[in-house]
């Protein structure tokens, strides 16, 4: 095959189940190319990816600074499944073995890929020279500020590692030595400054050298529990592989959004790793609403998208009923929502003498269908193209 790698030039590493963890865990940054031999677009990208690897290797010669790697998804379907690869080619970024949420979506050219890696290698932390800079931060953003005695320390290196992973979600800043002394009355510390001029600061109280602890704390602050789904991030959210619990609300209806956020935090915090909590603008996403026989006039509306079907929460006014929202999510996980979608209420839920719902009256399939290499395209993106 004419597009096979040239071993005399290429720095691309072949990944398999035996070496993938070791190679990715030891790489500061790794760009992994998931492909299939039969895919024409994979064949087109291959020489570009190889040349970008050669360009970057000249700038970052240390083998662990930047790794360009590839996975043949036909031969290693277990790896493709592990990283939820559903289309080819796909370029995923890893830092110290951790896959980043946002895959590479830039131009498929040597220059663009090389520039992307250079950007990923740039310092994500802005060093402040005066604490007055902290008082003038953009408080519409989520800011994480680290105060350290010195840059050459384990505390700062852990902070830097966290910032490298989460810099797309938060603004990271640091101050050192005499500049930071006033904020280091009990030693090095890290502070979260949430959005809002009057929002109180939050202090990290754990070990500054324990990556897992500080990463979990920072991620909790930088990534909102309830995120907004838009045309721009819809596909990214889908690729996280978790079903959606969505509040459809009018843009200026902040009261409903606040209630939803409160109940998600109160009832569903334990489900954070099993479902994505989202909110969407009713006006922008009229098409998904139509799929559940709703219009913006019906908002606020809560629904689950399982990527197979969409299920509607019976009544928004029931949101604050203890356990009601959580049971809705548990019914998704147990398969009850899917069963009732096709066959009507479970027999134990049907009142005596009440007929089971006819299959023909089942609600329509999901409008947020996952992007896949077929004629069934992602509805949000299709709707965007039609606007």
C-alpha cells in the first residue's frame, strides 16, 4: 500500500493494547491518530500527519515531550471502543495519559497540526507581576490563582500539570516570591475566583502535591455541573459518550435554569459520571423540541436524550418533588424508560382497567442523535446548517 509509513523518517508510534498505557502515560503531550485502512480520508491524512510529526520532532527532540502515535482501529477495536471512536480519521490529544475532551478539529494540514501542538506546549499559566492584577481580573470567567514561594517546586509543578489539562475551562494565574507573600500566610495556596463580582473566593485545602486531589477540586470548579449545549459544542458533548439530561428554557428564563441547577446538585450529584447535565436555548433548538412534540411555548421542558430516543420529564413543576428527577434518571439506567417508550407503562405502573399504551403512540426518536459515519447525521449540526 503506497501510503504506509516510512520508518526512516517517521516518528509516529504504533499503539496497541500492550504498549498504549506506557507510551501515553509518559508523554507530556501525545496526538493520537485513529484511522482505518479502508477509509479514504484516513489515507489522505496519513502523509500530512507524518510530515507534521517530522516538523514538531525537530522543535521538541525529547521523545517524551511530544508523541505522535497512531491506532489501526480495525486491528485494535478494543482501543477504539475504549476511547469511543466512531468515525475516521479522529485526532485525540492526551496529556500524561489523560485524554482531553476536545479532539483536534482544525484544518488537516501540516502547518495547522504543527501550530496546534505548539499551542498545546505553550504555558497555560499567566504569571502576575503585581497583586493589583488579581483585583482587575475578568470576573465573567472562572479564575484559578496559585500563590507559590518559588516556581521550581513540586507544588507548582502539580499546579502546572492541572492547568495544562483544564486551561480551556478556566483562566490560570500564578504569583511567586515576594509578590505572592501576602497571600501565603499559611504557605503556598490555590484559590478559585468564580464568575460574578461579588462571588466569594474558594480556597483549596488539600495537598498541593497530590495531583488527583487538586485536579478533582479544580475540575469541579472549572467545569460547571450544568453546561450549556450549543451548535459549537454539541458534537464534543456527544463524543463524551454519556446520555444528556437537558433543560430547554428561554434564554432570559434564568429562574428555571437556577431551579434546575439546584435540583441537579441536590438530587443527582452522585450521577455526575453517568449522565451529562445540560441546558439549551428553546429558540435555537426548536427542532429537538419538535421531536418530543413540544414548542418554545411549552418551555421550560426537561428531557433525556439516550442517543437512541428522547424521553420527556412529565411536568417541570414536579422538579422540586424530592427524588422525582433522580428517579427519572434511574429509570433511564434501569431500562424502564426504553421499555415504556416501546411498550407503554410497565404493568406494575398501570392502574387497574387502564390499557397499556399502544406502540404506535410512542414518542419519536432522539433528535440529538450521535454523529456517525452514516446518513443519520447529528441533528444539532444539521439544524445549524439549515439556519
